[in-house]
C-alpha cells in the first residue's frame, strides 16, 4: 500500500509539473508581447516632432528667402520648402501630392493646405505659419483643398480599414495553419487570394456605408485593399509554412505590430523618430493608407510607390511560401521514416 501511495503521489507531482510547464509559455509569451508593444509604441510617440513636411512657397524672392531662413533657424528640419513661380504651379503641386501646403506671400498672406494630407501635417503647417504672421499683427487667409469626406472628416474610418484588413489577413492564415498545418502552396495561396478579393469589397463597402459619402476613387481603393490583403496574407502564410508557430509570431510582430506603429496611424509617420520614418515607406500599412487617400481625394495621384511596395510584399510572400513548401516536402519523408522505424 505504501508503494501504491508513493506511486500516486509521484504521478500527482508529475501531473502538476506538466501543468506548470504548459502554463509558463503563454505567460512568458504574453509578457514578451506586452514589452514589445510598450517598447515600440512608447519609443514612437515619446517625443513627436515634425520632420520634412513639404511646403510650397510663392512670392517675391526676398520674402521667400526670409521665411525659409527663419524656419530653418528656429525649426530646423520641420519643413521642406519648394519655391514655385505662381499660385497655379503651387496648386498643381498640391494636387499631385508633392507638397501638403502652400504659403502665398501677399497682402494678406494666404495659406492653402490639402486636408486629406492628414490632420498632423495640415495642423502643423497651419499653426506654424499662422503664429508667425499673427506675431506681426497679420492673420493669413486659410484655404482647405482636397478635404476628407464629410462622413470621415479626419480619415479615421479609412485608416481603420487598413488596420482591419491587416489584422484579418493575419488571422485568416493563422486559422488555416491551426486547422490544416500541412496545407500546401496551392491551398494557402487560394485562401489568400479569395480572402483578399472578399476583404477589398467588404472593407471598402463597409467604410462607404459608415462614412455615407465615399464616391470618387472607390473602386481603385477596393483594388488597393485587395492587393494589401494579398501582400499580408502571403507573407504570413510563408512565415507559418517556413518556421511553423514561431513564424506566425514573427509575422504578427512585423506585419501587424511594427507595420502599424511605423505608419504613425492617422497622424502619419512625419512626426515619428528617425527609425520609424525610415521604415515606414517600406511597410504596407503606411503605403496603403497613403494610396487610399490618393485614390479617393487626389484623383489617383502618387499611387506608384504604394503599388510597387505592396507588389514587392506579395512577391516576397510568394517566395516565402515556396521555400516553406520545399521545407515541408523534405520534412515529410523523414517523418514517415521515423514513424515506420518506430
């Protein structure tokens, strides 16, 4: 009886140890994610400052030189000035998204800002130049062109389309990996493509319904969302196929967390530290948000770079999926051999 009791105690102790071993990884994983979230987001928003916000200047050469020199001295690096010979040329630069705002030096001075460039850029431009002239007893006229839709006055709905599509694309591939971890290249790609098509239609259709007045560029925006969903889906599928569960964790860290943080959210990356601003042009979130605004508020201006970056991510995702297929194919004979030997 003593032996039986000792055996039961040993089993109980062993079972408790196994339960502890099962509980430790999720707790550690959650803490690591918490640290990563605080580290990335905290360093990104700790000390926001404007960097290289593009502004056009129109007016007499001495006045233009005075303004650019004053801001270069008092707010170095905040603005990137370009001089234009006429109001029409400056407005064309606004239309093409070359600049986010234009200061026309006259009597009184006029400030023209592109609303859909984002609240951060337009707010910094308006506040900076308005304060300068008010200190001289002059109030500049402010004109807003290319505004956000009335139903989405700050572009928040459009940005959350970006967030929703990225997160949903990750979850779709994670669910596929959990249900069928041995899914082949064709299955993963089919799921990614089907989801991308449905996501583009669903996301932009829902956003249009909420905002109630998206019209111009809607179908271009649908296509952009499809491309972004395919980009994220293929990369996540490739990471999962190549590295297994750790690959999903890596994809979540890069494709969701780092991707969204480096975009700067609706504010944009122009107020972020150097690391994030350098990363933002190569990540899908910021490029998709920029492309959506270009499609819907600037008559399709500046879509080239976003299309190139998103297509590059699709290509990279397909390569990762192909490498994952090779690894899985080579792994199967080894598993079968070990199983038969056992």
